[in-house]
């Protein structure tokens, strides 16, 4: 009995890269690109319209990046699986992508056969990680487990008070941030605008003297704030 092809929405802001990926995918019989987008907002529209099996999505894009879009898609369409595509293998993007609910993380220079394997695996509900970064993911989660044990079983590792304490609302936002919620999800949860949520996150990063959300989560756990 013939099985239906895996339906893909391809999200990539660079036209040549998108055309190349579509051409590579077009060589298979069981995977089909049914829609394309060049930013996260378009990706949301395509998913709502086309109901694909898998979204193959670039991490860095204008208007709405791939991580934010992945989080929104998983919230609205939990049945849709997502593979993040990137030319970078930094810890921040890896951690943020998996936290957003992506089932795969793949470098853009991946061999075509491995890309096919990634799509088939994630479509089947498995997690697929590029071999070049799998060990880094394991290290990230080992660090997270260690930090969680430090918070649960010992005093906070940092006892000095913050120069400027977090407000009650910022504490609410911080707890949601540590839980892995995106800015949009935080806004929805607290019934505030996306702009207000982004302002709270920015203020938290400034008060904790960190550069990104991952560092904020680590600082919050080390200080015993969550």
C-alpha cells in the first residue's frame, strides 16, 4: 500500500538557499514541499492554510525569527513537527530551538541523505539532531540538571543582592522565561501586549546583567529567584 508523501512547508528568507533546499527535497518520492515562506509571520499563515506535516525553518529571519515562529506554531498546531535550519551551531540557538518545541536541529550544509533522514525521523515523532551538535546538546542539558540540583539542594550560589531588584511583575515574567515560554506566550499568559512583554524581558536582562534569555535563566536559578 502506497503511503502519502510527507508535506513540507519550507521557511527560509534567502531565495537561493530556499530554491536549493526545494530542489534537493524534490529528488525524493516521499517528501513534498507544499508551501514556502520567507519570514516567521508568513510561516504561521502557511501552516494555518496548508496544515503540513513538517516545517523546515531557518532560525534567523526578519519580521519574526524562526524560534519565535516555532513556538507559536507548536502552540497553535501541536501536531505539526518542526526542524530548525541554521548555518550556526551556537548553544543559544540550539537551546532556544529545542525549548520552543522543535523536533530537529539541522545545519544548512547537511548532506541531502541526512536531511531526508531528519525529515522522516521528525515526522515520525522522533528527535533528530545533527551529529555535529548532538554532543553540545547533551552538555547543555547536563549543565541544566546540575544547576537545578544546586537550586533544590543547596543555598543559592550567588548571595549578593541585585543592584536593582526585580519588580513583582518582572518576577512573574522571569518565572515564565525560565519555563521556556516565548515573548508571545508570556504576553498571552499575563494578558499583556507583546511589546510590554519584550520590555519586561529587556529590563530583566539589564537588571541581571546578562545578554540573553538563557543566561537570565541560569542567573535566576543561581540566585534562587525561581
